[in-house]
C-alpha cells in the first residue's frame, strides 16, 4: 500500500497537501488540491469532505479513486460475516459509524476491512492498516452512505426497538404508552359523578364552586395571552466563523410525501452552511414505495443520506426521528418537515446562539405559511401561527417558562437530547411533550428569530385529522406529566407549574368549552335577558361568567391577532380576524374527535397530506421571506440555491 507514517499513509502526503488529497494530484492538479486543503484547515473539516463539497469530485468517484490507489475494491453494499456482525453490535451504532473502519471477515483465508472514504478519521484508519500486520488482508472502500447502511442492517432490530420503546422502557412514567395513571382513571370516573351528585344535593354551592374555578382558569388564560401581546424580547448572537461551526445533523422524516420531495430537496439545498459540516438525513419508511421512488429520481448532493426506517408499531414521526438520531454526526441536531422551506441562514444563527448562550439547550424557529393566501382556511391557520410564534412562544421564552415546541425547526444540543431519551414514540405531539421534559430536566428552551415557511392546510380533509392529532397529543402530554403532580411541581417550581396548566391544558379545555359558552350566550340573547333579569343570583352569575369569559376571549384574540399581523405582514386580514370564532368552532369539532381517539386510538398518527397548495409543487417562497442573521435582528438575504462551493481550478471528476 506504499505505507508511510502520519498523514502520509497514502503514499504522498505533506503538511501542505494531506494524504487524503495527495493521491489525486495527477487527476485534479496540485493547485486545486492545495486550495481545498487550505479551506479544510480554515474550516476545520476533513480534506476529502471539503473536496467532495466543492463539487470537483463526487463521493462515489472519490471512493473509487481511493480504492484504486490502495489496490482495494469499491463496493456499494457490505456483507459482514457473523463474527464481524457480533463485534459491531458490541458498540453503539454512532460509535461504530465514527470509527470509519469495519471488519468484514476474519479467518484462515485472510482478513477483510471496509474503509469509509468520507470518515473524519480516514488518515488515522489508513495509518492503522498500514502499520499493523494483517495476514491476507484485503480492503474494501465505500462511501459514507454504504457504511451507514451496513451498520443499520447489522443492528437493525436493536436500533428499531430503541427507537420505538427506548423512553417507554427507561422512563415509563414519562411515556404516553402507559396511558392514564390509576388515580387519573379513578378521577375520570368519580369527578363527573361527584359533580352530578353535588348539583342534586346542593346546586347553588356546587354551581358557585364550579363557576368560580372555571372563571379563574379562563380569566387567567385570557390575561396570560393578552400580556404576551405586550411583550417584546431580543437576544444577541454574534456570527461564528466557519472554523467554529460544529457539524450539524438535519433529520427530515417523510411518509407518503412524494408530491413535495422535489421542492424539499431544493429548500434544504439552500441552507447556508459548510457542506462538509452538514449531515442531512432523509428518513423514509421502508414500505413507502412511492416516496422512495421519487427520492430515487432526485440528484441528491453527497451530504444527503437516505435512512430507511423499518415498519414497526407505533407508526409515528417520533419513532422515525429516534431511528435517524442513532447515526447522527453532528453535535447539534434540528428537525424539518417534508413541506418546509427554512431560512437559509437558520443553522448558522442557531449554532451562533448556542455558542453565545450555553445555558440554552433547545431553540425553536418561527413557523409561517407560504400559501396563506390560498383560501379562508389557510389564512386562519396562518393567523393562528402568527399569534403563537410571534407572541406566545417568545413570551414564554422571555419568562423562562416551559416551551411547547412546534413539530419542526427545533434545534437541539444532541447529547442532551439523547440523555433525555429522545422523542416519545407513543406521543403524537412529541414536540410539545419534549419541551416539557426539557423543562423538567432543568434545561432552557428559547425562540430564535428565523423563519421556516410551511404549507397550510387548504381543505377540511387535511385540517381536521391534523388538528385532531395535535389536540390528542396535547391531551397525552398533559396526562403524562400530571401522573405525579407533586413531582411535577417540585421539578418545575410553582410559576412554571401554573404555566404548564395554562399552556398545555388551556387549548383543549377552551376548545371543548367554547361551543357550550356560545350556546349559552345565544340562548340568553334570544330570550332577551343576557345582561338583565334572572331567577336567582346563580343564574345571573352563570350568564355573566359564561358571556364574560367568551367575550373576553374574543376581544383578547382580536387584539393579539392585530398585534401579530403588525409583526408579520400578511396583507389585510380584517375579515379573517372577525371570523375567527367560526374557525374556533372547527377546532372544537376536532377537540371532540381527539377526545374520542384519546381513548379508542391513542397512538394513531393521522397523516397530513401535503402538496395540496396552489404552488403546483413549486417552492413558493414569498418575496418578503427574510433571511435572518441575528437573534431578534433580521437582515436581507437572497435565499437562492447554494451551489457546490468552488475553489481555484476547473477540473471536475464525477
């Protein structure tokens, strides 16, 4: 193999031209390779990854050239023997992937090793092979995709079991798999019976206590939301040079998403981040033939990896995320959905924020709708998101309260995420649940002033299942964390415990109570005695509390919507603001459907169909979509596709 020591193990290496590049001198020329080497040193990346990212050679061609130089073979699929598979299973999948060297077979006929040509340890691996004697040794060179595929196939059963049941087995009290706790089931039965008995025995006292508690809760919720509308926040995060940027893993779960695959690849290719430090994993279900076929038709850049998730119950997004997390390369991890178009600078901003604020464990970017103009339903959805992501979540961040995360554009410190057990595969709003688990663990979640553009539902056929799943998941989250209320209070503290009640229980309760309150108000209005009259004080109190809470909620929501629209210009929406109560009736219908599913099909994941917007499959980013450069401070950006990063020289292989 022409072995030398140090970085010269490939036969021609020097401090200026590392061995990982030197063997290509005759193909690409020293000028180009020296420029790549300088860039790799400046960015603190692997020379071969920087070369592949430059576009002058692709991963397959690099691995073939390396195998030729080492007198080895190039393969696109690995077949470790039983001994090698057993050795591999002794290590965690991520640890095995990081080594970059895999035993394929060992016996009287010789030893074979697989080398990951894109490994950050490539020079060290080849030095090991060059300096240690192995009888009858042969070398197989593969790409990172082939190497990762072999690890997943070898240890698939264990990885899948961990993805499905890791949290449920290690922390069963924090997983939705267990359903209601014993005391919760008892309370669910006894509280309605006690309320009915109280109304029979002492109707005035029972009604007074019930109305008083309801008024206290909903008035607190209204006041909380109004206060959020008056809040502003800001946090500085100086930009990081490329050398200081960490490796970033991006997880993108897909299921039945063939219609949006092409525009998703375009959107992810726009991310402004050094490609040699970008690890994008597309997670696709093995039995989703249509989506897999569509991905196969795309020309994926080399920093994209397809991870095939085996079918297993529960069939949920968090299970797929756990599976993909197994082979992360990055110290930071983020989640994007199939229909997302994130701001190109979002990863840089998140990395800079983590570096400037080490107390922050998780960041949530803002979500908005690129197709909000499509119809009344999409505009209502966009208005709802504007209030949540412009006002409510930043307010929770400012007060250091638990943050119910959105389902996408979450950024994590990966080690802490793994320490918490990842996502709960049995919770259908794994995002909100994870935000509460982070708070219980003493970790800080914050918002980030960067936008991800999403697709709003445009039909009730899309909207109802999605909202049902969300509300069911929030019910699951509330039940899980209230299994031990005293423990929750101790871990969160009183202020955050009370905020948890408002933030997690509030949306579901409001959705259930809204139609009843509206019916009461309409009934008394038709009778002509909404404000005056009544047989006794309880009747008067009931009308005033029901009507007062309803109108206070309406007024507060109208004000919040108007404030949110000033921060997120989406044109004139006066009609949409005044018709929000009709949208809330749809939410109420979804809440009742969610309540039924909570008991009958708690882990059922109702898929939201994407690609139904009026963009006809094109990536329809509005012209006003900002590229964000600092937390709380925006600057302009082109948002254009980021091509392979050029270096001096024009020769290309591949």
